[in-house]
C-alpha cells in the first residue's frame, strides 16, 4: 500500500510540473527553459512572437514609421546645373487699357467696381446725351429737306431733257401762248424776235439743270455726314469693353461732369498674365524667345515655369537693364501687381554637377536647411546644407554639405532626432 501511494504521489508531482511548463512557454521567467528544454525553432518562434507583441503595443504612427523607414532611404544623385541669378519682377496683365471720355457731359451710368469682370462689348460707362439727341433730330430733319430738294432737281432735269425750253427758238410767235411767253420772258434780249441757235440754248438749259442736281446732291451728302457725325458722338457717349477684362480702377463717379480726354476706367485682361522683369545687360544674352525659366510667385511660394515672351531691343540708359516679359501659365494664383522672382541663368558661370535632393527631404532648423544622412552604421546624422536653385517643382540642388552617393531620408518623420539607429 505504501508503495502504491508513493507511485501515485510521484505521478501527480510529474504531471503538475509538466502542466506548469506548458502553461507559460513564453514567460520571462523561463529563460533557462528556452536554453535547456526548447530547440532552435521554438526559440526563434518565441522571439518573433515577442517582437510582434511589442510592435502591436506601439502607437499606429510609430508602427507605420517602423515599416516605412527602410523605404525612405534614398541615394543622392548629381545633375548638371548652372548658376542662376534671382531677379524680382512684377506681374502685369497681357493687355491693359484706360477708357477716356470722348464728349463733355455728366456721367449717368457706371457699371461695377474694382475686381468685377466684363465681356467684350458690354457698356461700362454712359454719359448724358440729351443734347446729342436734339442735334440728331435736327440733322434728320435737314437730311429729309435735302433729300426732297435733290429729288426735285432730278425731276427738273428730266423735264428739261424731254421737253426743252429751247424748242420754240426761231419760231414766230403765233396763237400759242406758251410759245409767245417763252420768247418774250425767258429768252435773252439779244436773240431778237425769236431768232437764235436752238442747239446752244438747249445745251445751256441742260447744263443749268444738271448743276442744280449736283448742288442738291452735295447738300444731301452733307446732311447725311452731319447725321453720321452726331451718331458717332452718341456712340462715344457709351464706353464699351474692348476685350474680356476686369475693372482695375475707377476714376469717376456717377453724376460727375467730365471733359473730352478725361480718364474714366482702367481695364486689364486678368486671364493672360505676364511677369515684367528688369534684367541686367550681362544676363540678357542667356535669354531667348520661347525659353522656359523657373519662377517663384509670392502667393504660397508657388513654383512654376514661365516662357520668355518678349525681350526689349533697347536698354535703359540709367539703370543699364533690359525689360523682359515672361508668359505665366493660365490659372496661376494672384493677379496684376503681385511680386515674383525669376531665376535667370548666368552665362559667365560654367555648368557643374551638383547633388540633387527632393524637397521633401529638406527640414528647416529655423532659417537653416538640413537633411538626415544615414551613415555606415545605419545611424541618422543631422547635417546642415547650403541649397542652390530649384531644378523643378520637386527637387533642389545642394551647393555644400552633401555629396552624391550618400544616403539620406527622403521623408523624415516629425520629431526625429539624430543618432537613431536604422
């Protein structure tokens, strides 16, 4: 009995030890068990499990950072770049016009305020035209009178042509009263008793009637010209937009009396913008038409590519600069009067290979640019740089502080510090 009892106690003790070991195979108190009682596969599986559990306990941002750090390491490449000079300029509209008064009068209508846009042909300013309307009515009446006089002269000419008054010349007065009255009252005294040359008399009468027709025609044309002049003045009393534009500045108000030549409105085409820059003479040789150069707008530090549109042929005598205009792309932020900077190549500086890095890799420590460099020990080093010109919208050249072939972080995480091990 005692032997059986001892055997049962031994079996219970062995089972209890076995269950305890199986219940906590990955606990920190069983390091000796991993070394003595587990094989290599079990140890690797346990280490992977512990690493995964530790990663699961990290915040989501830290987990994504640990997974993407390896993909953020890039190798610095070099590209041929030349030196550029940054010049400031002003954004101007492609077309700008100032509407002026053509007739004297009072401003009756003024459309819109600064910033409102209008289409070509819309009326924006109207001047009182009551006096012109009265002159137009008078011109129409004069035109009608001259038209009737012209028609009457043509009828008289036709009458003389088909029934000339010289048909009774040379005939003795008889019982016909028209012939007798014609001889004594319309014929010259020197013709005698109806004696004369009928052919000459007919030509003289036709010439006289033709002269009357010509004078009536001239007076009719003059009346038409007078009416057209009044209509032109009426047209000038309305200022219309010559092209699609916006109001830049209003120079008069409703009710104000204006004189011919007085400015009324300033209009500008806001859809097509240009950058006007005064370029030193030594840099003009590097620019030619249709050439593209990088431009930085003052609105949001926007980087765009502008095309050389016009290089003025004459330099300024005082400043020794040449005016150059650059076409800006459609839809750029800002408007006329905005400040912008253009990078003009310097032909006196040779082209050299410089390291090029993405803009996302640059971090700023105050006003100093820097990048995180990954050394041979996979540790991050914060290194200050001296940046050059922008290659495009995404990359920038490095003048000093970095060499091609070094490894950097393309998108360093916020809060990252030097000395972290990759």
